[in-house]
C-alpha cells in the first residue's frame, strides 16, 4: 500500500488561523541551528528528546525504504508468475486443440476401417486406403485389424504373423459390447521395439458378437512436436496424461518419457477439482519445480499440461530483487549515518560551541549530498532550508525557494487537501505522514513526489519545523498511467474501447440530466471492410482501421468521444448538442470523409459506413438503452442499402420483432413443408449440352409469398437452423433424382451447397451416406459444393472430412473460388473434382483486364490439377464466348437458364438434355443458351 492509500497519509494546507510571524533572525540557517540544539549544554533533557525524534524519523525512513523495496520486489515476482500462468494457459489451450484434432482424425480413420471391415470382411486393405489418400498415414506408426482371437488380419505396414490377445485393450473390447473409442497406455512395439499409444475400436459382427478390433498405433512423439513450436526454456515440460494417471507422452527439456505413473502427482489432484487451471508442481520426477497449466479433454479421458521451470520464471525477478535490496541498503545506511551524525552534533553541542560548529558543518554536507530532496519548513510552511537535490528537482534556486512556501509548488488540484492529518501531526497524534502529490516546477512542468513528513519540536513541545523527504516518482506514475491507458483503449487504433465508451456515455448522460443538454450516440459499421480484409490481407485491414479512426476523430469536436467497439464497428458520443440536426450534420460529415479513397501502402481502397443515431433524452434515458437503440438504427441503415445514416425510431424495434418472428417461423418451416427446391441448369461450353443442375432453396410461406434466399439464409446461418435445413435440401435432391429417373430423365447430377456449419459438424459424411442409402441414389449424381473460405478455415480437418465424403463416391466442388486464400498444397491434397469461379470475377470479365487475367489463371490452375471448371453468374453472350475461348468447361447463369421449379425443370430436361460430345463433330462455336 502506498502512502497515498493510507488514511493518515495526506498532507494539508495551512488553516486560516493566523500563524505568528518568525522573528527577524529566523532565517534558514539560524532557524535550523535553533531547532537542533540552541540552549545547550544546560538542556541535556532537551537533547535526549531530540535524539529520540531523530531515531524515530530515521527508523520511519528506513522502514519506508525497505517497505518500498519489498513491495516492488513482490509485485515483480507476482507479475512474473501471472504472466507465466497466462502464457501457459494459452499454450495449454493450443496443445488441447492440437491433441483433440489429432484424436478426432485417428478416431475417424479407425471408425472408417471398422465400418469397411464390418461391411467387406477380410477383403479390407488398409495399405490401399493409405495409398489412395482415404487415410492420412502420417498420423500412424501402424494401422491393424485383428480378428476375435487376436490374430493379425490386415495392416498398413508389412508385419510378421502376430497375436495381441494378451493386450489389455484387446481384452477390454472382447468383454465390452460398446463401440467405445479406447486410448490405451503406451506400449513397446513387439515388432519395432519403440513406444506407441494404442487407440482402438471394437468390430461387431452382424449378430452383435465380437469380431475383433481395429488398432491404431500412434507415435507419442507426434504429440510432443508441440514442444518444438514453443519456448518453454531449458527445463519446460509438455505432457499428455490419462485420467488414470499414466503418462501417454511427456517431454521435459530434451528428455521424452512414456508410460510413467503419475497417480501420486499434484496434477491428478488438481484435475480432480477442476477441468483446467494452474498450479505449482514440486517436480518429483526431475527435481525441478514448475508453474504448470493443465486442461482436461472433454471428449477423451486425457489431460494436457504445459509447464515452465520456477527458477527460469523468477530469474529476472531474483536479479532485480538484489538491486532493490542493495539500493535500500545504501539509502538505509545514508539515513542511519544522517541520524548518527545529527546525534553526535547534539552531544558535542553540550560540550562546546566549537564542537557544535564542526558537527553542524558535517551535517550540512550529508544534508546537501543526499540523493533525494530534503527540506525544512516552518509551521507557516515557509521554506527554511532546502538541499541541492530538491532545487534540481523543481528547477528553482535555493534563494528563490527560501522566499516561497510549500504551497507555491503544489498543483492547483491538490491544494487544500489533507488539513485534518496535518492537525493530527501537529497535535502529536501521528508521528509521520506519507503522501503522493503533484509538484509544479519552475518551467511549468509537473512531476509526482512521494513526500514523507515529520515534525521537530521545541524543548517545550511546541512545533519547531517540518522535515520533508521528497522522492521523484514521476516515472512510476507514468507507467501506471500507461497501463491504465492500455486497459481502457483499443491497441490497434488507440481509441477508447467498449468499456471506456460506456463509462463516458454514462457520465455524459448524467451531466445532460443535470444541465438539460442533448447527447447523441452513433454506432458506425464499415460496409466494405471484409472485402479489403479478404483481398489485401489482415495487415492492410488493420491499416485501414487506423486510417478510418483518424478520419472519425477529425470529424468531431475535442470534447466528443470516438471509440472502437471491435472488428469494424466504431461508436461516437456527442455531448452538448444544440439539437438533433447537429448529430445529422456530423453523420453526413463522416460519410463524406469516408467516401474519399484510402491509401494502403500504394493500394487504393474505398469503404463506406452505415451509421445509427440515438439521441438523449428522446431515445432513451440510460446509456444501455441509447447503445441498444443506436445499434438498431445502424442495422436499419444497413437494410436501407448501406452508406447512409438513420435516426432511431420506435419502429425499428418493431422490425427487430419481425426478424424474431421470421426466425420462429423458420423453425417450423421444415415440419410444415414450406421449403421448396428450384433448379438452375449448367451448360457444357464445348457441346452445349446440359451438364447438370444446382439445387437452390426457396421458402414458400403460408401466405403464398415466395421468400428469396437472401432474406432468410442469413437467419438460418445465425440461428444454427442451417444444419437441419441443409440435410433436408440434400434429401430433397435425392428424392428429385429418383423422380427424374422414374420419369425417364436419367443421370442428371444435382449440386447441393453445404454451409460452413454443416461441413464442420462431425458426422457430415454419415449424413450424406444415410441420404444416399435411404433413396438408393448413385453417389456420382450428387455434387457437394463447399465454399473456399469454409474449406480453408481449418485445412487439416477439412482434408479429413473431404476424404471421408469422397470415399462415399460423391463429387466435390469448391464454390466461390477466388474470394478466399487457398493454399496450392491443400488444393492438391483435397479430393475435389471441380472449381467454381465466383461470379464477382465474371461480372466485369469483358471490361476489366485484371478480372479477365484472374479467370484465365483459375482455369489454367484447375486444368493443371485435373479439375473441372465452372463459371458462375454468366449473364451475356460476350462473357460466354470469352470463357469458351479460354477453355472453361461449364457455365451457369441467367444467360443460359434461370432457376426454375422442379416440374418446369423436368420439362426442360426432357427437351434439351443431350449426351456429352464424343468427337469434334459435335463442337459448337456459339455459346449455348437455353430458352426455358
């Protein structure tokens, strides 16, 4: 606790009571001499009292010095521990995600092999699955199928005959009928002699009996590679441990261990009380105490932990502590010497005037050479004596200070504070005051001083003068201010963050209520920020946000607040408005400012904004209400076409209610049969034949209104309803394929869009498999379209999911290609059949040479990878001719055919569906056009 925090640590200004003027001889020098020992040697008792006062003051000073050193050392130690715990927690989260992702991949592969074996029996060739890319072999030391007697049936590696019936995991599966995914204890391979973690699933015969197991042997070092990507020091630890206390994989420093028993470890005790957390381990295994963070895996009986050596964490603290204590020792010695010398002076004064003079000279030297400011002030607060250090700190000469009072240096905002504690010091109720106050220097600058004040009394007990010891703490105060600024401001733009904006709005509303003001709140959302982020990258996106922040600041007054809420959302608090029209003028000024181009290191970018405005008091009486209503007005501006501002109106809440009502209606739309599919044909650009159709969702409300997808698809995405609705679309497409086959229209592929949420769900392959099986649809007639951004969101998981989908026999297309950031290595690894060029590149392909070049590059890239290319959004003959001339395979758009209901599409297919051309006699120079 600093002096400013203590109840008695407040300095006060002199009261209005008159203070007796000093005698004419009361100068800085003579007054000091009077206070030290005037009247000796007759006053021996008086000298003894002064001795006690000096000892008390020195003890207080020494205590304050050591207290400050100890507090600073303790703060640094706790800061080092807190920082390490945060870093360890973040690393543990990353390690958990890496482990869960790996286990999901292993489980998916094991489950796939088990299903294939249950379906095909001994004909399953695991090695072939690895060669074909259906299973990522890099995860496994070996993949094995053993029969019910424990004998080897199939393996991804060539092995001699092997029996594992004695292994614990085999026995567990033989006795347990469930299909649980088991993660066993590390074992030594009988074939290779190295460690492996067995992960297995039970194979169940059609009659439910035990048919063996599928076993995956995972190299524990695969999990420990996470250690190589982190900086945990020389004695850091990363470990994967089961809830049974057995280590699956552990690396401490450069030493890896597997299979150790940690059941008596503090980690197991911590795991028993919480799912995740931090603790200090005693390091029984290596004798190295560590700060560790752990996380238990919710889906698997495992936990991960990351730890850093306690010695390494506290190394810098230990070095700094020595410096602090050394400094404290030096200052304590100075204070002690000062006290001893002063006492010696007093004693010698009793013996002789000559000895008094010599002692006073020696005291003056110590006083002047002190590394901190020291002053003596009269009860009237006039300076009696100052040392050179204080003169240097405040910029005044000694002569100037001796004509001033302590209050002449005080900051105006600090004057008049602490009167009560000054009275207590004068009355003897307290012996010292510790306080932090601002001081105005001669040049007008302001510094912070930590003042320690005590009082010297006359032999009669009357106050003689104050001793003030002053330490410059401006640096520490600046650091505290900087830390507070970081907590209240956005790091990227330097603007106030959400919390500070709310506080300032609340303060503005409180003032407006008292003074009858008008306050405006603006919510600003950038309209085209995502396009800049996606095309130029996040670095340029951050630069754009900084430029926007600067323009927003230029559009408002100095007393207004501009803040960043997060992402591309900003807020402005406008205080003391004359009327509502003033807020509108500011909004228009912002729209005009953002309309000018932004220079992003040579790239010219344009953004616009949607602005919502709420006004106090008419739109709300509290900060929360105003924020909510400004947000609603901003969404109204978005709905009005963006790049405009809207004032809040009560009707906006009604629109929000309508949006909620629409969402509720969507939840019942599938059960009520309100969804229908429209179909848009695709054309082969070489032959002119219909190459397939894309299924497009429409909502036919009970009122007869056919709702376009742009109005309800975003609601499906936000509410999560896209998952069940997406499954309905897939099944409806299968039903239509069967209906066309029965009507004589055979082999018409239907493309079905998978949303990002559908694609990321764990059982998407099983959903597709069930739909194909339920309607007996040939897999090659279903094409699943996945957006480029969804595929690249988690490329490793996407590769596994796509492989499982591809194994079903369906076709896979990457939709909206060119709008994300695809890696060529992943495109090559993904088991895809087709790339669909996004319509944004096709729209200006004739007028814009850059877009034409992009389209040509995509076609060339796709053909180099052996992929089919489909151009979306073809609207005219010139676009079709360009695409045909540059080798594009298929097109889709209004130029060829619009989306149409199923019955209308059936008639079109019967009239126009032709087989694909088999020789050059069927080629056409005229792009196909379908008149439906």
